[in-house]
């Protein structure tokens, strides 16, 4: 099982010890691009064409609400892969 598979498995279980960099890896794997304001905010926004942007604070561990957002992305991406 690859590291990415292990991260996705942790997302599905809503692991409460997820870190920002782990969520970033998953979102970038699914084609999201990270951007942040020039003012130095701790919040980063992930964007992908045709999808709603996701804003996540760079705190560790990440709150469950943000892990749930990324879990929804993983599930929707897998659903779209099954449809194709």
C-alpha cells in the first residue's frame, strides 16, 4: 500500500491527527492547486477548475471539519472515476 493510499485511508476514517501537509498532498494528487494571500495569512486556498475552492488553515493537527471537506473531495473524485 502506497503512502498516498494510507493517507486516503486515514481521511476516510476522519483521523483527528491529520496534518496540513497530508491534506495538501491529497488535494494536489486530485489536481487542486494551493494559493495564499500575499499578506501572510495562515489560511491556504485550494482550487480546481469546475470545483468549489477549499480554504484550510495551516495548523496542526487540522480540525475535523477540514478533514471532512477533504474526505468529500476524495469520495467525489472516486465517484467520478467510477463513472468514467
